[in-house]
């Protein structure tokens, strides 16, 4: 039995080996014969691998990022409160789920923990560390600290001695003016008017520490900080020979698990110590990770779509050849294997090249995002892993995409395949593609409708899902869409183009599948760029208009990076010619809620304002209640849309977590309309002051007395602020009250990455796809020359066809973008979407140039 079995298997094994050899032979010959067609696939696959690898590098660097250790470089451990807030809720029909968010303001520790930390085994000492913003007479910013905390960096005296009284300070040698010596005096502003201090000593670290320090006595620094019962963090010095792990465990045993209000007490050692210095860094990292992950998901989708489109077109152009091979006896398995081998070899070679190119591209993107608070590390292994990841995705995706593209031919019987070899190109996309495309159209329209009924992140996600569904639907329904485009645009092309127009219209009508493949990448780039640019432009424009309408102030006082002390607003109110002055403190609140049944934590920027004269400096368009009641620490004004979403109104209560995680219930005293411009919530300054890292006003809004010129009022305000070292006074603008500040360098970098990099890739897809189509038309163009078409006529025909593709692509892409954009803008801005005409013009010009490069230039080399 065993011998017979082996004997029966031998012919099967030999047949399979022969089939594989035949497939390999067909693949090798085809690669040589269709080099130009596969070149377009190679370019698209290489670009896709480079982009995917670049984003993998940046995302990996972000995941590894930690704030640098500077201030606590001399500490063996740092005790700090957790900056995370958690919310647990039960989704619809699921198990309870917990979500977390980072808090933007420092969560402080009970001062009593300093003694408990000092008593832990292995701890040689524990130092309370607080800080306050300080400004020198020349306007240079610095950080005020207590002299005992100098050991945590460590600072060492180079001249003089430690401060002993509240009138003495030690200056950082990097901060002290040239020639400063112990005994000199220096003017400093720390929480009030400028004050003269005696320099008792100079200290330095011998290295760059990121921020410059001024050291006070511990008692005076505690008074300046304004929170005597709490500390920012606790620095721990270990006894000699105590390992970091041992110290960590002993501190955990000596300290409570929580610091109150549910915040965990954390013991940080090693690289983690930087988290105790820059509490905002990890929150910013998480926000950036979410944005880049969203962009990376779009990159992956676009890459797969482009690879699938180019591979399908390359295989489809060979349908006659494949049918002939099937007719002369090639088996379906051999053809599928040959096509898979071709696609795999081309994509594999392209993926290797793209993986190498991913490293410099990823490093460029990383350089746009790196900041001092959060440098992005690149360990030696990361570029190799990222490049390999991008190459692997492209390599694995190519074969499964290529084989189904020839399924219609490989499944035919040899006799039927012989007839198919000379059959004209089918224009029907097939029942499955048509059904799937229609389902996606309905899904896209449904997502757009859902976006209009949602708010916040839910509306953005629904609009994004709508755009994605519609773009894929266009790819599936390409031939049918192309047929409609030919009917609409074919007549003007024939009338205006003469003989060339007739040829262009007839060629397009006869090859709607090819035309649909040409239009799809144009639709992709137009829809993607329009959604990205118009969404931001719409919100920015609406927010700017609302902020400008809300502004009633004539002048504004702005302070240094550390802000203005509370007393500055009071001093301005007493200046001649000032009718009202409102101090503006900026912070963030966290709101719990549900979106589509899932628990969410929203971080929302808010304004804290002084209530006196508020209606004369700021008009949020109150529809219910009175801003005069916005006083104390337990009141809030709410935007109308947010109030509706929370089912509350004047007299109701809103539950919020303030910037340091403190949970409060605030009574609603007013509801207003201009929330997009000045924020969803507006609180009294007093309600925020105790819950921010530094209670400093970002600005003071000023309303001048009628008949008082701005120049006269500004001069009197400057004089009133003389004790505070003076401050810039200028005409107020909408940006002074706008809740979303003007775009930062990192925001602009994200636009460059999202639009420039991905849009550029999509344009490359336009060129490669159209070049692939042009390469497959050489026989058609030669035949037209043989029957009498002139060279100029053919060139004009190609130009007109290119114009038809561009016009159809622009129109359909704009429509695809308009559906989700309208839903998004109506839900969030209450207006129609907006895109700057210059931006749309640049997009249309780029698409036209790419289409011409992919159509006219390759065909000119026929």
C-alpha cells in the first residue's frame, strides 16, 4: 500500500512542479515584455512603501518619546501625582469600559507627603519643589524656585551664599546680567509689581538646563506660589549604594496610593523623571499620536487603493494576452500563479527601494514635529524596523490584489477564452462591483447625515467615514461614472475640438472602464485635499468671525510667556480713560460623555474672566441668563449647542473636571451663541485660579471711555502698569479672545504632512495611473496614424481627453468632498463649507499638470 501510494503521488508532484516552472517562465517573459506597464506599478508601490515606512518611523518615535530630564537630573527619584483622569461607563450592550485623558494643569501633592517620603528606607532626603513664573526687569523670563530645591538639578554656588531673607535671591549664572556680583540688586516681578531683591549669590549647573532659575528662600517661594498646603512635586535623594528599583519600592510602601480626588501617587525614576517636570508633554504626545495615527490610516487606505488601481489596470490591459494563453492551454492556476509572481516581484523590488527611502522621509517628518518639551528619539533599530514594516505591507498586499484582477479571464473555458481574446473592452463593472459601490454610496450619505446630528469628535469621524466610503465607491463605480461624464462632457468636446474632439469623445465612450480608472486617482486627490483644507478653513473662518463679533474691547494688554499677575487687571481698571478691563485666564476643562454609546473624555479650552464690566469688553451673544451672575467659584456660562447636548439651561448644573482634575458641579447662569469663537464654557477667573499651574492672565481686555482716543488711553494704561515693569498695549483683535489660538508651528507641520505629503502621493498616483493607461494605448495610436490621423490631431485628441479626465475628476472629487464637508460644517460651524479660492486653484493646477504629465508626455514617445 505504501509503495503504491508513493507511486501515485509522484506524477502529481511532478505535474505541480511543471506547472510552477511554466508559471515562472510566463512571469519572467511577461516582465520583460511589459516593462513600461510595470514601471507605473513599481513607482506607485515604491512611493507607498516609503510613505508607510516614514509614518511607522514617526509613530514609533512618538511612542518612545519622553520629556527630557533637566530640572530633576540630580534627583534619584521624583514623587508626583498622576496627570491622568479616568472615566468608566458601559457601552451599549457591552462590558464597562474605561477611557483616560491627560490633564493640562499640574496635579499637586499634599505637603505632608514630603516628611513621609524623607522617612522612607533608602532616602537620604526629600525636597519640596514648587515653581512660579518670574520676569526680570529686561523682560527675560525665568522660573522661581526655592533654594533647597537647587540640589535636585543640581545647582552649585559659584559666588556668594544662599538666600536667608525674603529680600535675597540666588541668580542662575546663565541669567544674571554681565558683571553681576553678590550684593548687587535686581528687579524681579513674581506674582505682583516689580520688586528689588539683593543678589546673595550666583549658581550654575555647568550645562544647559532648558530654563533659567531664580532661587528664593523656601518660605518666600511658598508664599509666592500661593498654595502652602500642596507642592508641585517632591525630589528624592537616595542614600549611597541604594539602587533606583529599591528606592522606588520603599517610597511606594511609605506613601499612600492616591493623592486625593482619585489621583495616583507616582514614583518616577530614570527617564520617567522628565514627566514630573513637563506635565503637558505627555498630553501633547497623545494628541499628536491620535492625529498622526488618523493620517497614517488615511495613508494606508490611499496606498492600498492606489496599488490596487495600478495593478488592476496593468493586468486588465493584458486581458487579450491572458485570454490567448488560456485558449492555447494555459491552466487557470498557471495564469494566476504567473500574475501573482509578476506582481510580487515588482512590488517586492519596489518595496525594498521604498523601505530605504522611508528613512530620510521619516526623519524629515519627525524634524517638523519635534519640540523642546518632547524630543523624538530615533534608536538605531527604529529606521530599519519602520522601513521593513512599510516594505512588508506593500509586498504582502500586491499578490492578493493582482490575482482577482484577472479572475474573469482565468475562469473562462479555453474555447470561450479564444473569443474573449479579440473581444472589445467590457464597460460594465460587474454586478458585484456595482452592488458594493451602491452600498458604499448609501453608507457615505448615511454617515454624512449622521454627522449633521452629532457634535465634536463624533461629527468629524462621521464626516471622515463618509468621505472614505464615497471615494471607494467612485473607484468601484468608475466605468458607470465615466459613462455619465462622457455624456455630459462629450458633446462640448466634439463641438470645440473638431476632428480631434470627435476622436477624443469616441475613444472615451468606447473605453469607459479605462476612463473610469483614469478619473479615480484624480477624484482621490481632489476629495482628500479638499476635505483636509476646507474642514480647517471652515472652522477657522467661522471661529474668527464669531470671535470678532464677540470682541468689544478697544485695547489689550499682553504679558510675557508666564502671563500677567492678577493685580495687573486691577491696576488697568484705575487708569484714566478706561471704562472696563477684563482679565483673561486660559485653561482647559474635561467633560465626560458618550458618543455612539462609547465613553469619551473631551478636553475643551475655556476662558476664565473677571466679571466686572465683562459685557463692555466681551459679547458672547447671550440668549438666556445674565453674565453679571458669572461670579464666585460655582458658576458657569455655556454655549447654546453644548447646553442642548447636555440638556441643561439657566439654573441647571454642569459637571466638569477642571484642568487639575478637580471635579466640580457648576450652576449655569447664562447661555450664549458664539461658542465656536470663545469656547463651549466660560468660567469666573476665581473658579480656575486655584486649579491652574500658574494663575497668570494671558491678557487684559480694555474698553476705553467714549471720546478718549486709543493713544491717550494706551499711554495711561502703560503708566498704570509701570510697577509691573510695563507691558505691551495695542489694539485688540479677535485672536485675543478666540478660544483656538492662531496655528502653531506644529499645526502647520501637520498640514504640510497631511496635505503636502499625502496629496503629493495622490498626485503621483495620478501620473502613474495615467502613464500606465497611456502605455497601453500605443497600439491604438499607431492604428490611428495608419488610417490617416495626423500627429497634431492625435496630440490635440490626447489634450482633450486629458481635459475631460481633469474636468470630470475635479467635478466628482469636489462633489465627493462637498457631501461630508457640508455635514461637518453644518454640525460644527452652522455654515456652508469654505475653501480659499487660491487653494482650490492651486489644487486644480496641480491636478492638471499631473494629468498632462501622465497622458501627453508618455504618448508623445509612441
